[in-house]
C-alpha cells in the first residue's frame, strides 16, 4: 500500500503543480475567461487516464494465461521505463517548469480555446497515463488481492491535491527539489521490484527461460504470508524465492539508476521548484 501511496503522491503532486501554475498565471494576468477551457482539458485528461487504467485492468481478462503474462510483463517493463524517464526529467527540469508552462500558455492564448484545452490536456494527461500504467504494474507486482493498493493510490492523490491547493493559496512552502529527489529515489527502488516481477511474468509466459533456476529461497525465514513478508512485498515488491533472471534484472537496473539519480552533480543542479503566487 505504501508503494502505491508514494506513486499517487509523487505523480499527483506533479500534476497538481502543473494545474496551479496554469491557473495562477491566468488569474494573475486577468484572463479568468480562459479558465474554463483549462479545466475542460484537465477533465478530459483525467477521464482518459481512468479509461486507460480500466482497459489495462479488464482488457486482458479474456486472454490465455500465457498471453496475459506476456502482456503484463511487457507493460511492466514499459512502465518502469516511463517512471525512470519521469523522475530524471523532473529532477532536471523542475527549475524551468514554471517558465516552460507560461510560454506554452501564452502561445495557446493567442491561438484560441482549442489550444488552451490541448495545453491543459497534454500537461496533465501525460502524468495521468504514466500513473495509470505504473500503478497497474505495481499492483500486479505486489500481488495484493484486496483494495489496499487502490486505496493507497487514492490517498496519495488526495494528499497531492491538498498540497497543491495549499501551494496555490501560499499557505505552504517546502523545498520541492529535495521532495522530488527523495520520492524519486524511492520510486526507483519500487520500479526495480516492478521490473523484476515483469521478468517473472515473461518467464511464466515461456518468453524467457530459467523459471526453475532460483537465485535463493528465504521463504522459511521470511514467509510471504507473515506481516513482515507482506510489508516487504507491498513496499519493495520483495519476493523470497526470485529466479536468477529476476535478481540480475533488479541489480542491473537499480544500482546504476539509483547511483545516477543520487549523484552529487544532480543535487548541484537542483533548485526548489517555483510555486505560483497570486
């Protein structure tokens, strides 16, 4: 549940900041008449993200087991690629995010309402589609059959919306660069677990071999149904008996990705992301 809360919080806060910047700029420049197209674009983006998530959840249920595992494994790897790109992109561009959005909004204002709808849709839709895909992959990897993963995502998004509102009203200021650095680092760890599970799916689909070649088995020490086994599974997608392929994929992704993300040079370039003021 924590991993899914983190996904909802991180992705939701990015989307909330985008909305805050767009709305605050229009209010500050006296263009309240353009708010309706902006909200329309945001609404379409949210609806598309929900539809995409529903398609992922229910679209493959009529397929064979092997086909489901092949699709699930492939999409898990795609989701890891997207979230990795996202955390590195945000670390690099957070400083210029406000200016970039203002430039796009100025161009859209000159072009008309349709351009405003498209600007808001593209700005928020990307976050929504990434969230839907990564949450779906993370829920599959966690193996939780309850409503806990979805509850975690919704709580994370609700927290992000509340923080976005407080930022907009000027009631809260935090170092967003550090926030995105720490949450980004944790997401890289979660993504490593999702990648390992995706490899396991591909092995079950007979796309990769070595399903019987276990790297280790600590099921006796960490039973999957114990409270600590469940906690490790929910937070890190930990599996007590991974295959050799899973461990290799996990290590080859996590070690270089985390090292690059937390490199001192990255901290030197980071600055607190600008929060709109009215």
